[in-house]
C-alpha cells in the first residue's frame, strides 16, 4: 500500500485530478518542512494575487465603461462585482500555490505515505456511513419520528470534523483513512471515494480497531478498559473487528496519470 524504493523505478506518476486536499494540514506540513524559512513566500503569493485582482478589475471596468447611461456608476458597479471575483482569484491562486509546493516537497518524503490500490468504504454503523445518507434526510417525513431527521446532517457536522473510511488492498490488508469533511474539492464527497481509483497521501497517526469506528463505540464512555473472559478472548481473537489497523490522516487524494 505504501511507496517503496522499488516503486521509484516504475514509470513516473503525476497527479491530474484533485479530489480532496486538506489545505490547513498541507500548509502546516510545508511550514514545518521549511523550518520557518519560507514565511516570505506567502507574502509574495498574496502580492501576486492582488496584482492579478487589480488587472482583472481594470479590464472589467473598461468593458462596461462604454455604456453611456451608466456613467460614473460603471466603475463602482464593476468594482463591487469584482470584489467577489477578486477574492475567488486570490483564494484559487493561494490554493494552487500551496498544492504545487506540497507536491514538489513530498516527492521522495517517506513521512508521507502514498497509498494506492485501495478500495475504500464506510463501515456499516459508523458515523461516516450515516454522514453519507443524512444529506438526503431533508426530504424525509419527520412528523412521526423521535428526532428531526432533516437536521441530523447538521448535527453530525457539528459533532465530528473528521470521518473514517476503511481502505483494503488486493491482499486483504486494511487500514483506516481519516478525512476532513470540509476539505473535499470540485463538489466531491465521501460517497464518491469508493467509485474512484485514487492515490491517498496520508500521515500515520495511530491505530484503531474496526469496532471502535462504530457509532455506539464513539459515544460510549472510555473511562475504563473492557473486561473480557477467557472465552471472549478466544472468540474475539479471530474476528477482524479486533485487529488493530493503521490510521492515516489524509492530506491529499487524487487521480494519477502514468507517464
């Protein structure tokens, strides 16, 4: 599942489609890797973005200024309209610069695991599984329900920022991938990941068991260890839900092209 020295002898793979990018975590990685030496880079990017904003605004004003009935209001209207466009340009430039810097920096960095060939899914009964379907609850009838199903999606977003999916390779080896629900790009979401052939850039952050991903396990108190009998231990030894799986925080996910 991870990049090995042998992988580097294979044809080079380049990212052509970004599905998910946790920009805050990526920025932290870049800052840590640079050791604080690249603080001026962000200022240069912002200045370049401001120049781009100004250039586009000037062109828009020129485009509308020929309308005689608008008069002086043309510049004001164009400026107001371009404020939103300018912010979009600024954000996009910053985002793409961070992404490009990250891909350059992680080339050969063994701290970032590149996981390929995984089939990912939400564990039935987990919060991630529920989150995949709660957006549709807004059309459900709630008169006879004990809870307001239409607000269940909002409740889940407030309760949990990261959602875990289980990834499994062709050999049956499993791991847990954690996603920031707000970091998906291009209108993708959790439900799309299982249908795509993706590479996941992740940082190993710990271990967990499959059963600990279930909703009741997340909500139950953890003030003490579970006491098991010898028979329970023997019965559970062979169940996959008791195996400890590596947990990765995903920084980036996308589609690769083999060059």
